[in-house]
């Protein structure tokens, strides 16, 4: 094929993707002919931040990883903790709040169409409560302090008050918009109350509070699920890793028994580096990725057995080194968490790296591993077949 012929094919492909995206954007959610709102038999995912999603070269790299490995899912930022929406939203409240000022992804429908064309599962990540943009535009929706002004956490960040029904309406409207673009799943993140030291949290006030914080989280998820039911999208939620075993509210309104039956899946963030020493009987969780992830997920599996209508469990796994003094994470540490997920009786997982830069050697190639993968378990890096109890 000549250079001009290849160019013509590429132009035709881009035109087709844009036509598909246009139809998805203008049709009401769930009416796009042939659109599959289901999910793969198993989830093997990567997080894609808004800046990566906006950069052609970065997306080419991520699509290349998916084409060469077991990856079949992209979790794409629609709204992150900056409060900005990643695309030129048409939702009136979003526009009025100034949340479209950055517009990092100029053609989100086109990106979703490309994800689907590659045979991948598109998930929209929407951060809820941590939102400096909306709290500035709508201070009456924010957590307040004892003086009645907008409260700030230890870093000075403002948070939305989940007791305020307009907070849910804002995010449901945004979710409905991106569902119409072809996303198959809405993934709520920061669906919680702020975590802060007691001396700072003590000054936080929640106007309009009508019950416990755990009930506010539960109602948000239940009502959002009902309000989005006609779109056909799955609804999932990111939660603290400690919720898999904690029997009480750890201070943010997330209690496993109260949210797991209100979602299609919960995604506990079982990052080993985020567990304190001694968690689940593991002396040093950060250097014990297999042990801590397996124990945390086995706790979730046990909890689910006793809950009628419990959603699935899809863990977020750690593909980053937390700091200069932390245990370095490479292929053995990442693959250890994946194996721990399987050994806990689960099949799905998503990798988190805030920069969307991943350890490809930890992922199974499309044709299978040429050599048995090695994992960190019991303080050693060993072949997976000899890595510990099954």
C-alpha cells in the first residue's frame, strides 16, 4: 500500500469514529443501536487520567499496551479531584460552575468510540465530594466550618456536603451526559466525607444533615442508581481498602454492609502502601503485596456471602511506589497483587498509577507468558507456582 493509500485509509477510519461518536452524543443514553452496555467476562483495567486521555501519544501508548496484553478496560477521568470536567460539557450547572474551563479532552465521544472500536470496556470516573470548583461556585453545597464559611481539610481543600441533594443531582446529570457518549459504566470516586485529623475535622459542619454520614453515602448511591437506571450503564464506587474488614464507619461514611448492595461493583483501593503496620496480621504491608491484598480481599469475599444482592468486588491494585523511602514497586510486586486477587477467589482488577504509566512486564501478554511470572511473596521474589498457599 502506498503512502497516499495509507493516508486515505487513516482519514476514512477517523471519519468513521467521529460519525459513531456524533451519533452517541446526540442520541439519548441507551438508544444507540447495537451499543453494548454490558461488561467483559473479566475486568483487566488501567486508570487513564484526563491529561493522558487528552494526549494522542499517551493514548497511543495505552492502546498499544491493551493490544499487546490482557488489558481490556480503561477507566477514564470525566471529573477528577480538581473539580474540572475533562470535556466541553453541556450540563447547565457544570457550565455555570466554571467546571469546563480546562476542557482537557476536546473530543470525548471520539475517544470513547475509539475505546469501543478497540474492543475495550469504557468506564467514566467521576470524583464527587472533593471539588474546589463547585464549592467555590456553590458554597451552600459545601461542608462548612463553625464560622459558617467553607471548611478546608488539612491541605485546605474544600469538600461538598453529601447531605445536600443538589450535589447528587449535579453529578447524576454529568453521568447521564457521558453515558450518552457511550460509556458503559459510571464509577463514583470520593463518594465519602472528608478524612482529616480529629482537630481539623472537629470544626466541620454539614448543613441539612438528616442522619448519619454512612446513610448519606448509601442514599447517594441508591438514588443515583435509580435515576440512571434508564441509561443502562453499570454503577460502581471506589472505596477505602479498610472497608473490606472494618465493621464500623472509619470516619468517612463508608461501611461495606451499607453500600455493597447499592452498586453493581465496589472497588476497594487495597494499595499495600496505604495499610498501617499490622493490618490483617501483616507486619509491613508495603513490602508484602501478596499477603496484604489477599487478606483484604478475602475479608470482602466473606462479607459479601452474608449480604443479599451484594455487588461484585473489583480491587484497585497498586502500580506505583509511594515515596522515596517506600518499597519500590516493579513487575514482581504488581503481579503479586494480581495473583493475590485470584487466590482470594476474585477474577477482576484495575491498576492505579496517577500518571497513567504502567509496569507492562507485570501484565500477561496476549499469547500468554513466555516464562512463568515471578511475584513477591513471603519476602522473596519467586515463580508464581511456588509463591505461597493457594
